[in-house]
């Protein structure tokens, strides 16, 4: 019997607090993620899960 673990990382849909643009980012990103419209930082790496600086709209499977 093989047990396959589900991945613990997810993609997250965020809304920029400045321009309200919706963007999908990786939950454990290794680089700083900026909004594609206004370039405000919306996610920062921490060595594990990213520090989110925007509103989380949805966690995608």
C-alpha cells in the first residue's frame, strides 16, 4: 500500500489593497511578489509560507 501525501503548498488569489487588482501567487514564493498593475508589494518570502500583504480572496486547490 503506497500512501501519497498531498502537497502542503497552494496557490492563493490575492486582491491588491491599492488598485484592487486580483492576482494569483504561490503560497510559498521564494521572491518578493509585486502587483502587476501598481507594483505594490503584495507578498514577501519568509523561508516558508509567504507573508501576504493583500486580501486573500481564495485558496486554490
